[in-house]
């Protein structure tokens, strides 16, 4: 019974949009390359914040850059949330009603909204 | 007249806690090394997000990591805001009442609160 | 064709958990009475903020109260989001794949995350 | 000694822009009437959310309204923060350097940024 529940959870973690193995919970993000580049740019922006502090740049200029990084991260989060809803969540709902996956989705939205 | 205003602005951007030149708006953050290390850790966390996407990790795990990065960035922002208030803003208020600097401070807080 | 799309949209807006008419997009929230009471308490908290300003209460005390109102609103938003995902979104996905409804869901999450 | 600290704190809570008694920590907000009206509108908006739930309105429409209430609250918070910085904080800095008041300010900003 407990095992069955675990299997349902594993199945729920798979993604309709891609050829993934539920056991490993692997999900290839659609347009993965573009998403990777987007996060790489954010990595560069954080490096920019680091340089600004090292170069004694004006506080407000650093804070403006931090605000931009936060916005960029929110953009990536919404993109991954969207992929997750279109993929994993949709699949789980079709397969088993998706109760667990929807609960998990709301948990992460709660963290991101704060 | 306009020049005088500009000079007031420059003076306001200097920091009481450090030996800086107002003309260049340079502000050395107190405990700069610790702050730099903190941002370097955030850079590493963003690199972690990047790897998770490349390795096809589960969407919700990636989003949890993004949420952690946002919290860490907020922590750094509050620290720099605090330095700015204790340093630049305090000095400007003592020198010229600080009207400009307070306006600027509120502008960046508005961005960070959103 | 356009009419068919509109009908799909209407259907998507209905809720599995309740007996609603899709044409009117009416959705009775589960545990509606508890939710109404929760929002009524928030209304009271906002009235509290109003009184604090009228009674010249200390700025930081008012801001603390505003912060509490925002948290309470986030709690209600997450609850309604959860109802929406468990109800309307799940139903739409089962009926027509739910593409429109998922897009709409992400739009509102984007606004709430900001 | 402890008493002296308390007195410093009380003094710090007074507002330069208005005729207030530090002992009572009373601060009349500048443009108080406009601010009260703004909060009254927010109270009305929360009442609107309440009605929408009672009338079984569509989840996403309710969430859009909640998002608008949050934005309006942020606007009021920034206004009061601005009054506080221009008034109480500025005065405290001029009087005693303002260490306590700046610490308190950062505490509330941290809560509002989250």
C-alpha cells in the first residue's frame, strides 16, 4: 500500500512533454538551452554585484542591480512553474487525479510568494 | 545653482564610516570581505540552479533552490541597505538634512518591496 | 470556431468540486464560510491600520500591522489558488488538456510573485 | 542608565514634522487625511474580495483583486516609510546619531521585503 503510494508519486513526477524515467524524477525542461542561457546571465549579474562591492560602488547602485537579479530569478521561476504545470502536473492529473502533485505545486508557490 | 545642487548630491553619497571621495561616489562596505563571500556563495547557488536544469532535475527541486537564492539576495540587500542608512544616509542628514538621499533610499526600497 | 473556443474557455472555468454553471463562471469556494471569515478578519485588520493612522500611532507600529495584513492576504491567495488548482484547473485538464486554464493560472501567479 | 536609554528611544520616536509628544510615541502622518482615505479605499477593496467569494465569483478574478490590494498596501507602506524616514529617523539622527531608530527601520524593511 505504502509502496503503491510511492509509485504513484514517482509516476506523478514524470513529464508528458519529454521522454523521462519516473524512477529518477528526471525532467528535461522544454527549450532547455534557452533556459540555461537565461540562468547563466543571472550568474553573470550576481558576479556583477560581487564586483560592484569589491570596487566600492555606491550602495544604491548595488541595490538596483540586486533588484534586477531578483526580477530575473522570478522570470525563470515562472517559466519553470509553467513547464511544470503544462508537463508534470497535467500528466499526473490525467493519470491519478494529481492530488499529491497539486499539493506539492502549492507548497512551492507559497515559498515563492512568501 | 545647479552646480551647488550637484555638489550637495555628491557630498550626500559619501560614507561616514569610511574614507571615501564624494566625487567618485565610492563607498567601501563595512565588513566588505564577509559581504563579498556572501555574494560569492549566492553566485555558487545560481550555478547550482544552472546545473540542476542541465542535469534534468525535478522542477520543484529547482524552484526550491531558486527560492533559497531569492532569500539569500534579500539578506544581502538588507545588509547593504543597513550599511547605507548607518553610513551615507546618516552623514547626509547631518550635513544638509538629507532630503535627496532619503528620497533616493525610498526609491530603492520601493523597488525591493515591489 | 471562435464560439467553440469560447465554450471551451467557459467549460474550463467550471469547478469539479461544486455544482456550478460554466456559463456564469461561478465557482463556490470549498469551505466558503471559513474563507469569508478569514477575509473579514483581514478587513478588520485594515480598519485597524486606518485607526492607527487616525490616532497618530507610531509609524513602525503601523508598518508592522501592514506587514501582517500582507501575510494574511498571501495566505488567502494561496488557499484560493489551491482550490482553483484542485478544482477548475484539474477539471479543465481532464476535459480538454487545460492549456488555456494553465496559462491563466501562470498569469496570476506571476502577478502574485511579482 | 536603562532609564536614560529608554528616554533616548522615546525621543527618537518623535517626529520633526509635527508637534508630537515623545513620551506617547504619537506621530501625526503628514497629509494624514489623504492617507486615511487611501487606507479606507483598501478597506473597501478587501470588502470587494469578501463579496466576490460570497457571490461565488471566478477564482482568478478574486486573485487579481487580492493582487491589487497587495500593491495598494505596498504603496501605503512606502508612503509611511517615507514619512518615517523624513521625520522620525531624520530627527533621531540629528539628536543622537539615530543608531536605535535606524536599526528599527531596517527591521521593518526586512519584514516588508521578506
